């Protein structure tokens, strides 16, 4: 659709009008500049990006959110509108129309039911891609409720239920010829959580399941340990079927956090190990440094796709207007 590839030059007038409107009860404009430097496959790569986020809210119920992005990666430029939607929120009802992101699923590394606008592994939620959708959410309790999403050839419905200390969510998605049923379950299970999806086309009996079993536990002060097993019968995420992801988040202080992660293929023995350091320099500046390395036999899928080590350095500056 046309909104997908709109130039950022089209978005900026709306942002400045929103920020300057005297009738607005709440409005804001924020710019984020990010620079990336990485080394992979024996080559250096660089990237520069400018993102502008605008909010215009004439009253407590209505708001308009827009985000434009202008980027340069290894000399290739791109410009797009990542978010542009009108939102109405009143009591238990929330309605959004336009280019937006929908986050479903509960997994730390894997999310089998995150099918509408899926995020990359361990990426920040705001980095999700956007789609042109109608979204309706109706909250029936603090955790339960009903959500509906439609647009770009898909229809999705998810409902939540609170059962004692646990939360169960059931969902169905119809995209083209593919139908998917799924669920996630968390809370009150000693740190255990589950997520599963079953997709098919013409014959429901010929579908293939995707199952996530996870465990999260707090260790010491602020440390979080994650362990997730994934069985992917569809081969949608990786070419193999059985994987194990392990992670540990270690906050050094309020400004610094270390993340250690490992992804293991239980079918061919391939391993990807990575470490990330996130440092908040100020309320306007962040710094991240990460390194990843492929381990295990030489003929694994991971080794064939990205042999050797990878290094990445990112710096982010934020501007508020």
C-alpha cells in the first residue's frame, strides 16, 4: 500500500503541526539519531539513521502517532513511514487505525504466535515492522480481554482469560490461505510458560505445530535467567526443528546492563553465542556493544550461514522538541 513507502518529507509537516498546535492538550516531537558499526564475514559495515516520533492528542480519548525513518546503510539510503495511526481510547476500549505494530506472544527469544508484525530475536519492541491495520482491544479485566486485528490480507482474534494466578490467551489468525490457531500460558507456574501455534492450508490434519516451553527465574538482585525450548514443525524460523535458547540479564547498576545469550540447534549441534552491553550515558544518549560467535561443527546451518565472529557497536542520541 502507498503508506508503506511514503517519504519522510511527507511526514514532517504533520509532526511540526502537531507539536505547534495551540489546541492540542498533549503533543510531543522527538528525534532519534543512531549510528551502527559492525564487522561480519571479514567485512566492515556501517549505518546511520534518523527517526522522528510525533504525538498529537487533542483530548484524552483521541491521539495521532506518527514515526518516520531515514536511513543509510553501506551507502544505500531508505525512507519510510514506520508508524502512522489514529488511536481512540476510552475506558476498556482501544481502537487504532493505520500503520502500526501488534505484539502477540510471551516468549523471550522465540514467539510462535507473534505472527502479525513479528519482531527480530531479542530486538526492542519499538523496532517491530508496521502494517496497515484496524485494531480493536476490549479489556475485560487487568489481564484478560479481547483483541481483533485486520488488514493487508489477514484477520486475527485473541482472547485472554485469568485462571487463578495464571493467564491463558487463545488466538486465531487467517492470512491468505494459511490458518493458524494458537495459545500462550504464563503466571503462577513457578516461572514456567508455554506458547504454541498450529498452522495449515487446505487440510487441517496436514498442519504442523510450533511449540515453545520456557522457564524464567530471578537470580540474585535483578538478574534474570531464561531457558526456552522450541520445536518448529513448520521450519518457519530456522531450517531445523529443535532449538534451545539460554539467556542471562545482569544489571550492573541503573545505567548498565549485560546480556548473555546462546542459541543451540539440538539437531546438528550448531551454537551461536553472544554478549551485549547496554549503557545509558544520559537521558539523551545510549551506547550498545555486542559480539557474537558461531561454535560447533563446521557443517552446521549456523556455520554455513555466518561463520566466524561478529561485532556491533551502536550509539543513539535523542532530541526532544
